């Protein structure tokens, strides 16, 4: 499908959860009730409510904010940003304010030089509600792994089975940790969300992050699924985005640390950021966190992490992520490896430590998730954007034509000040 060709859906306004009455009343009417078990929570437009109410629908593990004080985000809100204009990748004139409706935005925070210059919420999202971050989760796991590599606790050149021997008879039996970290793995697995037979659904059923079909008898946990994966192609041949790689990396990180992913994320990142709220990970039937897409956070807290990454890992009086790790992410990987994946909206990009790296004049890098989840870090413009959304299409190619030029236009507007 041409990335500029989007099926027609009801508008951002017409799918507002409050307007539609989803989950209102005690109890809500049957035709306004959203459940996990029947799959309605992932249908559109029901997901516009569900993504902001994750912990009410699935089992989760808390990522503690710790007991320290909240790190204030000073406010310097501006009334001129909605009018910032840009041209979409498919040639349409649009403003920053109009882009939110186009991408079914649930909330957005913009930081400039560490201050909140813009904050908006739509639909069901509120400042205190954790929203599903989907594959933004991967960038947390990749950062934790890179921190272990820098400390010497994890050998990026070691084979995966040095840490997880259970994967010896899988695609990962001869893969290195670094190949996993940069997703240059040859594994038989499809992440085509539009294909109902794609492997992504089998992975999700195993981990319990999607409602299982009637009569399901497949793997019952994430790890039960990972040990079934077989090799296809060669490791190191090129970048191929596959969530199972991040689940493997999460298994490695936990083995090295001897700690659960939720606790490790809290100890090394979340509790040091001065967050306002606990975050959470969705977990499978034995409590294994979904390291590939299960994190949920409140929006301002997500922006705090982005600001730490903009500031070379330092925030709230702590060097949270070593500056060398942030520099390694910003340098990126080999764009030639990335080019083979065919991302038409991301020419010249690369993927390093589970972050997307633009290799542009502003040295931008980003954490991205399906349906519009995002941290955008622009070091040159001193800008961070945190966005949550519930776009009807999963693939980011449907949001990029609007989103990418919007971020760049806003950066150019702010950098002039």
C-alpha cells in the first residue's frame, strides 16, 4: 500500500471516547463496554479509551517512581505553536495544531530547553493516566542493555546463548548480543500488522497481550514462544524490525542483572527521573514483562526521560544514563544495513540500541511505537516531544508523512528564539 494512501476512518473528533460514551456508567451499557477477553479493547475506535486504561484490562507489574520528590518541569507555555505551518510528505499544507487530529493524538508535551512550552490532552487521556507506549518500550530495554555493555557486565560480542542457553536450538543460537541490540537478526518472524496470519499475533497470544482465539493451544508465555523461533537468512545482513528481538534482549538483560525488568527499569532510570507516577509493564501468565511493547507511562514522565536523553543522560541532579551510552545511540549504526529494510519515509536513518537515528543536521533520534507513540529528541533545537496516540493504523508509515515534517517545522520555529 502506498504510505500516503490511508483508508477512510471516522475523525479524531467523532471517535472521542467521551463523546461516544465508552465505559461510562455503573456499569456501562453493554454496547459501550470494552473488554480484553473479546478483543474489543484493540478495535478502533475502542482503543482510544483502552490505550489510556491499560492497567484496568491486563495484568501489569509496577515500575516504581521511588520515594524522592517530583522533578519540576518549569512552564513557559506559548500560544504561537498551533499556527506553525509545514508541508506533509505527500504535499499537503498543515499546521502544528491540525496535525493532532490527523494522527488521532491522545496527548502531547513539548519541552524546549527543559521547559514545557506546549501540553495538550485529548480523548480519554489525562495527565495522571498511564498510556500504552508500545514499542517505545524497546528503547528503554536497549538503553539498559547499552548501560550493561558500558559497565562490562554484558559482552556485546558474546553469543546470546552465553547468557540464555535455552535459546541454543533457535534462530539465536549463533547470534551475538550486538546483533540483537541493533536488530540485524535472521529470524523467521513477520511483523506485518495488517496480515492476520503474521507471527506478531502468535507472539502476542503467547504473552497474553492480545485476546487468544477460541481453542488456542499454542505457547502460553513469552519465553515458551521465543524458544520456537527458527533462523531465516543470515545475522548481520541487514536491519529487520522484529519485536521478538527485544524480548530476547530483555531476557539477556534480566539474566545479567539478576532482576526483573520492572525493578531494573525503576532502579536505573525511573526512580532517578523524579517522575510523578509509577510506570507499568504488561506481563504474561507467569509475570514476565513485555519488553518489546508493554510499557505504559504518563505523558510528562515520558518527556522527562526524553529530556534526560537530550541532556546526555543527565537529569534531576543525576547522571542517569551514562553520556557514553547516549553518544553511542546518537552516532547510530550503519545506514546501509537500515536501507535494506525499505523504510521509504526514513531515508538515511539507522537503528542503534533499539533507538531510531535520523542522521540529520539536528542529530535527532527517537523512540517510536505503533499507533503513534513517540519520544522525539532534537539536540540542536534543544527540544523534546513526547506524544501518545491511538491511530487506527498500527504501522508508523501512516503517521510519518504528517509527523516528521511537523517535528522539524516546530524545531525550526523554536530554534529561532
